[in-house]
C-alpha cells in the first residue's frame, strides 16, 4: 500500500486546475489518531434519494457520520471536513491488515442510491478530484478502494454499478491482474490472492467472495470459479 511520501505515477500527477469545492462544514470529525496521515481514499455511495438529503445527514451531529467530500449527480462538489482531519465515514473494517481506516483515509461520497449508473458529470469530477488528493498525500492507485473492500459483508458501496475499470484505465485505482487464465480455483489460493490484494478482513469465504466480486466482477454468480481468481492472479 503506498504511504505518504511515496512518488505517485506521472499519469496521476497530470491534473486539471485544482477544483474549488463548496465548503459545507460538518461537525462530525476529529483529529487523526497516532499521528496517521491519509494513505487511502475510500469511495462510497450515499444510498439516499438526493444529494441534499446526503449533505444534511453528513452534517447532522445526531447521526455522527461524515465524509471529506460529496459529489452530486450533476457534478457539484462539496467539502465537509478538511483533509487533515479524521472524518467518520469508514467504520469498522480493515485493509492490508490495517485498522482505523478513518485515520488513514480520505472519504468521498457519491450521490447514488446504489441501483442506478453513476452520471458522467459525477464521474468526471471524481476523475479530477482523485489525482489531486492522491498528489497531495502521495497516495498511489493501490490506495483507492471501495467501502465494501475494507468492510466485506457490512458495506456494499460503491456497489455493482460503479465503473472501477474506468478508474483503472486512468491509473486512479489498482489495475486487475493481466495474468489470470483458466487456472483451477481453490479457496486457499483465492484467500491468499485476495489477502495479497488487500482484502484482509476476517470474514467467511462467501462474504470474501462477494466483496471481491463487487470490486472486480459484480455480475459473477454461484460458487468460486477461475474467473474470480483472474483479477487477483500474480506470477507465483
């Protein structure tokens, strides 16, 4: 996992002029713990009917949730918490064996119910925002993950309609392995490969398979098969 200070690929550093989000402060934040700095970016969907509904919820002290950014379906960008501060967006879970994801991450909420495609204006703004955040904190493509990646079985966002391959093509998310083929699919190998990719949460086989499929092949059904290993495959 890239940490702060590790150079980011040159393709990531090529950005447009910095975005100017609408500042809409949330009271739901605190200091990052143990001197941690962002090394991850966690993507979410809001699962609410409108961006305004989500904005209200993320800024309501009664709900104790927040994120650093919210991108509306029309491309409007709000910022609710400073990047230096710890927003309350990830909750329990882990990635690459590390917990307290809130202290290690920037949270980006996308206005989407989870059942419809993400709009072009929204994806365009995300593709502008990501490289700028990545550049500021030295986060590489491997550090851009979904909520479901670090909290398998508990969270399902950004969901099956999110276009991860679009981010991969633009070096804004870790690429899937080109080494997969018609190899035998065993649960032991699947778990080993999934953990190497970052899926380290202590969950059962079915929950882990569902989380990996949400990221790489959300259309996948049934038992583990070779196609589930293919995106995770390595040269070993």
